[in-house]
């Protein structure tokens, strides 16, 4: 049972009776101490009815079914509700025996492809790759929980210039001689080799034009699946992907598909032809482009001097379908990937969890796919752009020597911090637990912020066992775990779930129940807002309300069996609700910490 829906229904009946429009119906949580919900509809209705808000509010109240809540009027026109304790008990007892804790589902069923992770083959994962898997995985889990069908695809960066660069460098350093001349031998390529060779090549391309052209040619040859480039490419890809999988596993991120930019390769010719046949393409410096600018964009700014480069107001660059050497680029693969996803899954929506600085790339690709009819007008293409992770100095998080931080180093950093905290609590030599806590610290610290916001990576704050942190949530859950095992009820889940033992009897317990209702509602807020921040906040409030109850109540030593059972059943319920939310955020609740 959903208490808010019941109240809303009661209000609707009263409105119907009074001939008031449902458009004016507003029901919100109350921030007053004595009320749980409030309805402010009387203000807007009063204007329409030509009565005072007081008269309107009282007429609503007198037509209201008051079975679930005590209802009263508060000046000048508020209607307040306080849910009856036995109704709260019933709600929780019902929820505890339901697998989804009676969480409703989204009525409009959608099939959604989620594109997140986005690691690049041959390049080492770094801090810029942290937010996409954290946020994307959270949304994949949220959508599934709310009943949507989700297909997650990590969309590896495996079709770009970095591949050609790496192979050209490996060749120059004598690693792949055997691929070109069978009388020669190859040197073993490991992950460390790639971590050295790609950065070397990437630097080199800026001052060595011949090398750059060679890398571009190799990239094209890979895209044409020409040997031996194709075999070397696949070898590098395998080495890289193995490591990427290992790291995503640590982050608790799992993908349905390990596709990449390369997956759509079989469709690129077809896709390019679609644009050409529709007359949407142009040639520009040998490249094939599509103009996607709308009115008011690309307004040339008057040049002060004829040698100045042309600048534009509201610049909207074209989409590149082919480079001048005929190779595919980032635009090509993203557009062809939409085509491939539509062939394979026909999703209602595709969501991208990518650095917000790529907004324009996606905007352009989305426009192009709509123009070509690759994506029909009903299909939603959503870009969820995320901000930068800054250090405590407020600037992008770097190592002390000013280098980009590797993803593995961040995982080690949070794990070390958790290890220290555990030691203070008398728990040593438990690397698995430290990793669990580290991941929770990092994820909660991130998801508490709306994706588009930059935030400061403050490991001491994130890893604290107190405050709005992942470890605090875990700690609350772990305390319940140990309470339940001390109460000798850990194996009596059925007992608590069938006998409906929860009996809400004081203010602390009421607060838990109300915060549970808020927690349930926050899932829908997240769905609407494209941010998991509301869930983090509501989960924190919920956990805090339990902590207050836990501190103020003698649970295990309670002599009255009914009370003791109710306390334990309530605790068991809270653990379930915390676990449900933590699971969406992508971390676990340990049995002790
Ligand atoms: N590999 C890209 C990068 O590192 C992210 C991929 C995002 N997804 C996409 N469909 N383009 O920037």
C-alpha cells in the first residue's frame, strides 16, 4: 500500500464531490513537526471559487475520508495530515513481506539502452572514467527496479586514432615484427607495454607529422580489417578489455553488452548511404559532412582582419561522416551505433552517461540521426552529461606531480582509507571489506551530487563513518545485521515477514516509517530528475531516523516480548529498505564493520 496514493485518492474523491479540478490538487510532505503531509490546494482554488482559502480548505476536509490520517485545518488555508500509527504499521508490515517493499513501478513501460563506461582500448583508465560507470550503473539499476527494461552497453572506444597510434609505435619499437615478416619474432605485449606505448605515441603525433599520417593510415586499415593490422588490433583489444573488465568488476558495474565503436562497423556504409540518398551530405576539404545547424546558429562574426579565422556566433559544427582519408570518426560510430541499436533492440530511449563537455558531439549526432530518419521522432535520445571531479584545491583532481590520476590508483586510495578506518574500529586484514567500503564511499560521494555538477573528491569526508556518506549507510546496515544476529533472529526472516510484528508506537518509530515513504518516493524523483541525488539524501535521512531509534531504545534487553519483537522486526525491515537503496546506488551492506 502506498500511503501517499491513498491520501491522494481521498482528496480526489473530496474534490470530485465539490466539483474542484484535479489540476489544483497538491499533496506534499510537510515540514511541520506535527504533520506528515500537507495539501495547499485551497489557495489556488480560493481564487477560482471566490471564497477564502479557509472556507475552501474546510469544505475539502469535511468531504474527506479520514480513515488513514488525522486531518486538520491550519491558518490561513493549509490542510494537514498525520498518518495514524496503525496505518503506518500496516504499511511497513505489508512492505516487509514484499520482494520490492511494495515499491510501485513506472506505468509507461520503456525499453532503454544505457551507454556508460566508455573506456578506451589501449588507453589506461583514469579519473575521467570514474563517473560514467558510477552514474550509469546507478541508473541501470534504478530503471530495472522501477520495472523498465534496460540493456546496458559499455561502448568501448575501440575504433579511433589511438589504435593506429599504438600499432605504429609498437612497430617502431620492434614489438610486432613477426606480424609483418614471418622470419622475425614478435615481442610479448602486456598491459604495461600498452601503458607505455600509447602515451609515447600520443605525444609523438603532435610533433612528428609523418608518424601521425602513418597512424591515421593504420587506423583506416584496421577499419578495413586489413592484415596484419587487424590481428594486432585484436590482440591489443583483448589485453585491454581484460583489464577494463577487471576494474569495472571492482566498481560493481556489470554490462549486458561489451560492444564498442567497432560493433557498428558493418552498418557504416549503409548509414552513410542513407544520408547521401537523402541529399543531406556535403563535401568539405575531402571529408563527407552533414550540416546540422538550425536558424540562429552559425552566424558569421565580422572579421576585423581578413587573415583572422572565421568565428561564428552560436557555433554548431557539422557532423563528420567520413574523414578526408575515408576513415570513420567519432561522429560516424555514434550515429551508426544508434542505427545498430535500433536494428537490434528498437529501444524507446537511449541514454548516454558521458562527460558534459561532449554535449555538442551528441547534440549534433542526435540531430543528424533524426534528419536521416535513423531515429524516429518518438525515440528519446538523452544525454546525461556529468561534471569534473576536482581535488580539495578546487581544480581538476591530479597527482601531486600534476599528472592525471589512474582509476586503479583511485580505487586503491579509497580502499586504503577504508582500511585505516576499519583498523580504528578494531577490524584488520579484511581487504574485501575495505574494498566494499571504499567503493561505497566513492559512489555515494559522487551520486550525492547531480551529475552535471563538478564536485570535490574529498576522501576523508567520503570515507567517514558519519554524515552523508556511503560508509555511514553501510554502518547503519551492519549494526542492524549484528543486532539481528545477537537477537538470534537472523535465520527467522520468515518469522518477521509473515507475522506482521511491526507496531509503530512512538515518535522515533513514526519517523522511520515516514522517512521510508519519502525514500520510496525518492526513486521516482530520481527517475524524473536524471539524478540520483534525491535517493542519496532520502537514504541518509532514513538511516539517521533509524540511528535515533537505535540510540534511544533498549532493543535486546526489552522484557516485553511484543515490543522486543516489534523492534527487531522494524530493524529487519529497515535493513531491507537500506539494502534496496544501496543496491541501486551500486554498493553492498556488510555484515559487520
Ligand atoms: N570513449 C569515450 C571517451 O572516452 C566515451 C564514450 C561515450 N559513449 C558514446 N557512445 N560516445 O570519451
